[in-house]
C-alpha cells in the first residue's frame, strides 16, 4: 500500500496564498515517490476569506483536502498542535502557506528520512536577507542567550518547516502543555535530525503577522518555557546585594568608631534604596512570569477550540 504524507498548514488571514500553495505542492507531488498527500489546513481564526477558500478547495479535491477551523485566533503553536493531532499520514510535514517554505524541499526531505534513515529532516535558513537589521541583531542575541541558559539546543535560523516520521509526531503530541514553544518542543524530543540549508525568501502574498513586539514576547516565552536560569539569576542577585549590604554595614560601623558620626551621604543612601527596590521588583517580575505560566497550565484549558471541520 502506498504511504501518505500529511502536510499541516496553519493559516491566519492567508486568502491570497492558499490556492498558490496548493498548486505549488501539487506540482511537486509526482516526485514524491507516488505517495498520497493529505493536506491538513488549520484556519486559525482568520478575519478574511480564508475559510471560504478552504471550503472551495475541499470541494475541488475532497479526497486529500482536510481543514479545521478555530473559533478564534489561538496562535500558530495551537494551530500546529491541532494539525498534528488531526494528521493521519506515515510522514508529517509542517509548512507555512506563504511559500517561504519551498515545497520542492519535500523531495530531499523524503530522501533524508527513507534513504538516509533520519527521523526528522528540518530546514535552516543561512541568511536573513530581506529582514530588518535590528531584527536580525536581536534574534542573534536571543539564540546566543537561550543556548547558554537552556539544556535544549536552539540552532539559529531553524524554521518550523520539517518532515517527521509518525513516531516523532506522536512524541511531540505527548507534550500537551498549554504554553507551546514549538521550536523548543521539536528539539526537546530528540531523535536523529538533519537540516537542509537554504536562503531566505519573501512570502508570496499577504504580509507577516509578526511585529517586533510580538517576536520579543515570543522570545521571552521561549526562555521561560525552556530555562529555569532567570529564577537562579533572581536569587543570585538577591545574594549578591545581601553581601554588598553586609560589607557596607561593616564599613559604616568602623567609620563611626574611628572617625565619629556624620550625616553625609543622604543622596547615596536614597539611590541605594532605589537600586535595591528596583532589583526586588525585577526579581518579583521574573517569579511572576513563571507563576503566570503555572497558573495557565493548572487551569488545563483546551489549547484550541474547533468551530468547523470536515
Ligand atoms: N499563523 C497562524 N496563526 C497566527 C500567526 C500566523 O496560523 O496567529 C500562520 C501563518 O498563516 C503562516 C505561518 O503561521 O502560515 C507563519 O506566519 P508568518 O508567515 O506570518 O511568519 P513568518 O514566516 O514571518 O515567520
Ligand atoms: Mg512566513
């Protein structure tokens, strides 16, 4: 029996791209060893015609087009989870609909898995052409930092675009946490991974839904989810300021004994008080992030809600 490749495609306001995407994948299909393709589109609460277009596409190709539609925007991570859960294929690919992930890559990906024996073949972009300089700078910084403080490996430039075996998908699905940082989850499960390298390209239509602020929050999410280091930093900061205050108390006592009292130093005292207050609030904030995540996990809310599917 011929094998099936499932392609999971999260879509958020992508009305222009969907047909183009479908055509592009169908062009590659004959080179995929005659395997069947199962498309799992996930409409992540789009405000445009995305859902209508998916319905139309389904009418055109009932056998291979499947779609789920969320009741609102739950985010790409939730959409990926829903799509992976719904997928049935022997191999599962995750792709963006904007054709930044070239479908032709599926061919070497399949080779990597079937001929070379890898469990995952992912993609890594080797440059950030077309991306604002400042954004590249901060993402470099993010990767440097998170690799220092997390046990999970984060390679710079790895995209979500990948082909996995069913075994890997099942492993990823076992992690049913609410705060999903996919880059980390895919890396955390292990297995043998190969990366194909390619250079960045612009999306075919529409525009990216990522703002700078959105990316910043996303990177904090990654750190909080895959490292306890900030908590350690908070307590070390406390320890260091405790030691400094001990030393300065000693200094004040000695000065009183040898040089007599003085009311000098009011300004410096205020600034020290402010400094310590600031450090305390900062550390409380770090604690708060972890407690906030715990709180969300403890509520056990569903990761997504489906309004319509076929
Ligand atoms: N996406 C989604 N939900 C969101 C944001 C994005 O499902 O809340 C989808 C989007 O439709 C696309 C993919 O995730 O297929 C990647 O989004 P985008 O191209 O905006 O990100 P970039 O490629 O710039 O990282
Ligand atoms: Mg994109």
